């Protein structure tokens, strides 16, 4: 062989080697950018939200690079199980017809997403199987245990069918904290020992890691919610037991527990050895669901005021997280709409749009300041100019201060569950005198801040009459609702002290606040549906019934 031919062979070999290496690197790094995901969390058991965020083109323009489809849009409900047993969902059965229809809906959604070059993720409850599979294999008492051999076999088969039958799927978001079956008539779900690392979390994550990350080079986002999100010891057990993989991430809400103000910043953020994606709710389910101004992006990114008291060595904001542990930052996952149950139902998405847009823009480049992104939103999306940008900024920052003081306090003096969704429960006083004094003072502060918010909304030159009406109307919605809150909390305090005059005084204030609040739909046609006095779902002690009892007392 002459030198020329040898040189050609060497060059060709080097070219092929580099090409192969490059392909491997692309495969390994295809998810290297921060994930910027959004999900519309539809109300279980109700018609899906009609939202612009259902459209992948809309959220792509906002800065997102992937979409998480909700539980009842998951391929887990749409696979046919034929690789396991064709009798599980026979082709002539009503179950199979439902599953096939679901598959058509999901494929249509996935196509719309891929047409925008957006990554596709499906949130799925585990363990979730067809009822007929559970009955046929007689695993009613064991299918919630991932250590059971049959359960493990069916989980692996389920994953294979999901990715085989829905090849556009880029990854799964796995939830084990709860199981919703409201829109899954032919399936059954269960999970045993959901908070136990050794019995459930670790073995399940091992199965999913092997099937999704290793075998298929797809992504797994394992949620900590209601499983191992508040116990650092449990979190570290899981982290230490599961070998890291470039396709494996852990999802964590930015605050401990649910999306409540005054709760601590999550202690597990920045811990362990697995990349973390942070969950943020844009239309907060315990704070009006977008019915009134409630700007939380600043607090999530830079730190809420209630987190300022945390020890200096502790992480208390997402900015601190990405600065201290950049290697663990995998991205942001917003819920642009939804969470909780029923209403309020919004007609315009202005306030959740603000939170979602700022979070998405920051997630892409965390070197940016939150205020610079906020100002861009005001100018680019709301078309505000000059002093109106600063006024809008002041309005939004005031909203965060008003909400935490009106629903709770900056020191967590109230039970966070006393009001939620479209209902109001009876608020119990703080546990000590100092806390209750602060609690009452902050209710007055909240109302004063809401009054300032309304004034600011009226002073801004909005782009259109419709935008102006909605901004002012939604600000009034917050003011009038929080006057109801204040009246109840003062009334509760008076009752606890046996102050009969105080009780009657605040009953009058409560009644007037409801009259004013109920006038809102007559005055503003784009505001959200209202809170209702008779709402009881997940509320232990209905506030209005309690007030009516107090009316009867001497």
C-alpha cells in the first residue's frame, strides 16, 4: 500500500471516529440546556381549561422549550397493553374504544408540540394499571408495591408501550404522592409506602432509571412532592442510592409543602447529587388562581420576604441555588394555570402570564436580573411606557406583600389551609399573643396595600380600555376579598376573647364586605368568578356557617 492510500485511509478513519464521537456527544448532551417547561394543570373531573398555554406555539414564544402534559393527557391511559396480553383491553370492548380515543387525542397534541420543535413530557401517576389487568392477574392487594415481581413486570411493560406507541415522547414526569382517577374510568391506581425510600421510592426509581434513561435514552423527571420533599434524610437516602444519569432529574417545589406563602424555602433544593428542576405555580391555587394581582416570580427568584430570616448559610431563593450549585440546576417547570379544585375561574390570564413569562425568561439565562426581565414584560407585552413601568412594578411588588399578610402573616401565624380554591373556612387565631397581635396588624396592612394597588391600577395608562378595566377590576377583586378575610380574622379573635361587641362589629363589616364583593361582576366584565360562601370542598369549618352561628348568640 502506498503512502497516499494509507494517508487517505487514516484521514477517513479519523473522520469516521470523530463523526461517531460527535454523535455520541450529541446523544449525551441533547438535554444539556436548562429545561424550561410549562404545564396546564386542569381541574380533575372537569372540562379542561380553555387557555392559550395549551398551545405549544404560545409557550415557545414565551421562552419555553418543552411542555408537560397533565395526568389525564398521559400515554399511561392510552396504551393498549397488547405486548402483555391482548385480553386486557380487547378491541371490541368499551375500555379499548376509550383508550384508542385517548391515544388519538394525545397524538394530535404531540404533533402540535413537535411542529414547534418543543420537547414533550407526560406527567403520570404510578402505579396506574387498567382495572381489567388488575382483576385478571389477581393483584388487587399487591399492584401498589413496586417490589412485587408482577408489578415490576407490568411497570416495565407499561413504559415500553408508552414510548413505543408514542415515539414523540421525550420523557416522563412521575408522581407518586397522590393518585387522581377522576378522568380515568377504566384504570386503577395505588402506591404503598410512598414516603419510604427503601420500600418504594428507591426501587421504583431504579426501575424507571433503567427503562427510561438507560435503555431508551429518554428523560425521567421524578417528583418529590408528598413523598420525599420535606425530609432531608429521606431525600439524601434516595440521592445516595440512585446512580446519577444525564437523563435523570428530580423535581422539587420551591417551598416546603404545597404552594403556600410563609412556608420555608425547600431544604432539599441544592442537596444531593442529582440535577433538580424547580416547580413554580403561576396562578396560585390558594391565592385566587390569577383572579387578582399576585406577583410571585420576584420572590421565587430573589427570595420572599419571609425567607430573609433564614440562616445566612441556608439557600433561600432560586438565585442562590443556581449560584451555589449550578451543576444541580436543571431548569424550571411552571404551572401556568391550575392546581387545586374548581374555581375561581379566570377570563383573562394577565396575572399568571406575568409570572410565567418572567420565570421562563429567567430560567433560560439566570444571569439576568429579575427586574430587567420584569421591565421588559411591562414594555414588550403590556406596552407600558415611561413612569407607568415603575408604577406597574410597584403594584406587583405590593401584591406579594398584601397576599402574604392577608392570607397568613410573614411569620406563619395562621393555618395555611383556612382558605383555598373558591372557598373560605373559619380562621383560628395564632397560637400565642405575640403572633396574634402581629396577625391582626398584618390584616390591616394587607387591606391598606390593596387600596394602594387599586390606586396604582387606576393611575396607569393601559394599552386599551379592556386592559384598563381588567387591571382595575382584578385589583378591586383583591381588595374586596381581603376585606372579607380581615373581617373574619378579627371576628375569630373577638370570639376567642369572649368579646360580644367585637363579634357584632365584625359581623357587620363581614356582611358589608360580601355585599361590595358581590357587586364586582356588575362593574367589571372580565373578572374571575367569585368565591362562594357555601363552598366546603377540603374546608373543615365553613366560615359563613360559623358566622351565622355567632349571629344567634346573645
